[in-house]
C-alpha cells in the first residue's frame, strides 16, 4: 500500500534533518580517510574507522565477511526488505584517494545512518556492505559469489566523478598476467645461445594491436611490461606483462576476447621458442546493468537534494565490480560531481579535490539523495515491486562465475 503523501513528506524532512546533524561527522570521516589512504585489501584501519561510526549508530557490524579481512556487513532494522548502501574505500597506490572513495564512504554511511534513524518500524532493514579492493580484485565479486548479497533487495551507492549523472555505462573487464620464459645468454658475445623473452613480449604487443582491429567496437586491451630484463648486454630470459581486457559485455569478453588473446600469446611463444603462462590477477567484472526504476527514483530525490544530474545513457566510466552484483540484484550507481567538471578520476588533481570542503558538501548532497531513495523503497512496497520487476525483466547471468575466483590483491611489481 502506497504511503500517504503527508506521511512520506514528513519522513523526508526527518531524513534531511538527521543528515544536517550528521554533517560534521561525515566531513571528518571523509577527511580522515583521505589522510590515511590504504590500498586494496589492506584497508584495516579504514574498516575499523567505518565500523566504529556504524556501531555508534546502533548497527550490528560483522567484519571479515566472505573470508576477506577488510570486508564487512553492518545491519540495523527488522528483517526484509533489506536495502544496502555499498562502501568502497581502497586507495590507488601512489595516488591516494584519486577515485574519491573517501567521499563515497561518507555518502553511503550518511545515507544509511540518517535512514536508519528515521525509518524505524516493523518492516525493513538498512545495511552497509563494505567491499575491499574495488580497484584491484573487485571485492564485491568475491562477496557476491560467497553469498554476502543473497538476502539484499536493492544495493545503492553514489560515486564521485566529473559530473552529476544517474545512468552509468561500464565495460566488462578481466586482467591477465602473461609471462614468457626463454634462455639467458650474453647479448654481445653469444646472443644466438639465448632465447629472448623480451622479443616475445614486444611481439605480443604488436599482435595485440592487430587483434583489436578484428574485434567488436569498444574492445580495449591496454597493457604494460612489468619485467623486461636486467641489463642490455644480457639476453632477457624472462618477461612479465599485464593486460586489461575490456569489452562491452562479459559474455563477449569471456567467449571471444579471452579466447583470441590466448591464441595470440600461444602463437608468439611458438614463433619465439619461449614458454608462456597466462593467469588472471583479478576477477572478471561484468558490465553494469542500470535499474531504470531506481534511476527514476534517484533522479527525483537528487533534485530535492540540490543536485542536477544528467539523464540519459551514461558515458562509459571504465569497469565496476558493481557490475556483477547488478546481474544478481537491483543496483543504483549514479555519479556526483567533484571539482569544476574538468577533472579526471585516477589523477593527483582528483585526489586533491576529494579533500576539499566543496567535495564534502557534494558527498552530503549525494547522501541525501541516496537516503531518500532508500526511504522510498522501505516505506513504499509498490516502488520496491517496480524495481524488482524491472530487474527481473532484464536479468541475465553473471559471467564472473565462469572465471577463477581471486580473493587476494597482488603488487604488480612483485616477482
């Protein structure tokens, strides 16, 4: 039964008032996380800080969920439906919070705390689920495959970016490490005695470029050489390179791009007489499916919160571990603007902008929009039914389940 307008407006005003009270704490949290940025799967102090805030709000916090030391699940309420606000909190090595995850945490925690204070009653729960390593292994994929989202009815977050937007597009992604092994020799006295593994790596990059011309539009395979030899007068006996395979769908990535990539690696190894290994270093990220009803609800609430999000198909933003979750449950993944709109994420400039009072204010506005959207789902069964129906109409299986599960992050420079 749809709640009457007067009651719903009263609850909305109450959420706004609670967020005003929470504002100083949210700003401090965002600033503290920015100062003490921790990389993926090593966010121990970060999680302790977030858990402390949630426990102060009366949430029951479980740490180390799904076998991940820096994952957590916090809940407050009375059973189903369960509305989860998602937290990402890993920093980018060498750049700090260049993805603005300190702001994302403040928005999700603020939304959850304000909503849980107001939406007390016999029905529904508010959750905060924290996943490590969004920038490395894709922690949400591990949580998903190990059941941490099985009882979640909808999952919401708002991510810092270059603009306020509602709909989001992302690419499926899978990172692989390729190692070639040859035979060492003196590169001047007897190069013919060696087998040059660096030649194999260079040929792979050339073959990669040729491969891209035969694949579907939107396919990308950026790569870097991590290990290419020791000295120029020694024939390199070993090289390592990492590639990020991207495509518009995980199905195409898994069934076509990965198969063709493996074939060119094998061909290069044959041509150069090297041995090779290929191994995944992160989980397969599915493309994100935007739930249109959640997007509609958020757009209305964002306007109330003082945001002016762009509607329509979102610009491609890279790859998101929320993609896999969006194939299992309704997901909302809008963006809110940090800076003047000219900043690119994953840069030092964006990291610096993520610690400004203007960015903290933007995170609070996003928190309000998220909280009001969560309120719609908790107090209006019809809204939640429409969200579920939209998800069921477009649901498709996650290809992440077809790939090996990676639950530990690696240093790319490690041997």
